[in-house]
C-alpha cells in the first residue's frame, strides 16, 4: 500500500523519543486541557507511539492491534475525531483504552503532503468533555506541525545518507590515489650488459619507442632496454609523466616549451629535444599543465 510505503519512508517507526515530537505532544495536552496526549502511527497491524505525555505505563497501549485502536479510525477522518464519552459511545465503547479509564478522546489525522494518512496527534482524558472550535483548530494545526517535523527529519536523514555516500566515494578515491602514488616506484632497474642498473625516475626526461625496444633518456645518459611503452607507462607515476605520442612519454617537469604540435624537452647534457605531439594525446597533455 502507498500509505504504508509513505510511512516507512519516514524511517520513524521504533525510533527513540525526540524532543520536537515530545514538545508538540505536551502542547496538544495543554491546549485540549487533558492529562494525556500522544503521537501515534498506524502500521499494517499495530499502533505505535512516537511521543506521549501523561501516561506512566505505556505497555498496554504500545502495540495495540490496529483494528482496536481509536487512532486507526481518527487518521481516516478529514476533520478531527472527537468522542465526548468513549464508554457511552455505541461504536467505540469497547476500546482498549478502557484499561486506563479513558472517557474522552480527540484525534487529528497526520496527513502527508501527498495526502497519505500516517496516524494521529490525539488527546485523552479520564472524564467526559467537549472541545471548543478554537481547540479543535489548534489541534489540527499541531498535527500539521508534526507532519512538518517528519518532513524535515526525512530530509535530514536523506542528506546524512547522501553525505555518507559521498564520503565513502571520496574515501575510495583518496585510497586509490594514495595507493597509486605510494605504490608507484621512484626507480627502475634495467638490464644493461649482464647487469642491472638503477635509474631514478626523477632523472628520466623522456622515453622513445623503437619497435621491441625503448630508449630511456636521463639527464646523464641513454639506456636501451627490451620493453614496451605500455609496460613502462604502468611503472611511472601518472602525476609526473604523460604520453604525448604513441612513440613518446615525457616527464612533465622537463618540458621547456610547446610549439605548435611539438614539445621541447630538456634531455641529457642539457640538450633540447623536440618531440611530436599526437592528436589523440594532446588533450591529456594540456590537462596536466598549469596555465596563466
């Protein structure tokens, strides 16, 4: 049912007391001049009380079967349901409130903005009585305030859920970034004439593909190794290096200038090496540069 779906969407059932609802309940009792008042919600098969005042022991009221709860009928009314004397009423005379010696009942329906009845804000007394028109209108006004607090509470919960989702996504992203940066090696070992030579990645200026081999240029010398551009690219920090051509990878901090479709890179022995920029790599390159 849409009504029950709306009720569950508020995430209000079986939650601890909240001051906003407690205050409205006390105000309802004060306006109606009754010793007892509560906010009730009607589920599939029971009545559940969110806030109450003037009732010492709620065990007999909390969880009353829906068909025996006065609030089940009150929430379906367009106006307030007022019973001046429950005991003498031919329809409600066998209400479960008899165990509290309840004689008077008045309930204003809690209606969502979409028109779904959720429960009531009600006031009760142990003696028969009758409200005046101002009291009835005030009770209806308070019932609308209960629904307004439900709406605010739902929005707050949704914002908190969205915040948690965003924080979760950010945490995953931060962890991935941290893993990417911290796990990227700052050095490479390359095989040169039956020995392994350590190359600090900070010294690499650019890398050039040559078929099944690549040339790694550093500030001091050039190394030719058996590898692929894809393999080397996976071993270099993406924050420091970028692919500018299918045959070239450059270190960003070694770029001296960009002229048309060419980058000028500082290479070993302070030489300046022009390197072509492939059309499919230009956007990625420009995205890593700071412009004024």
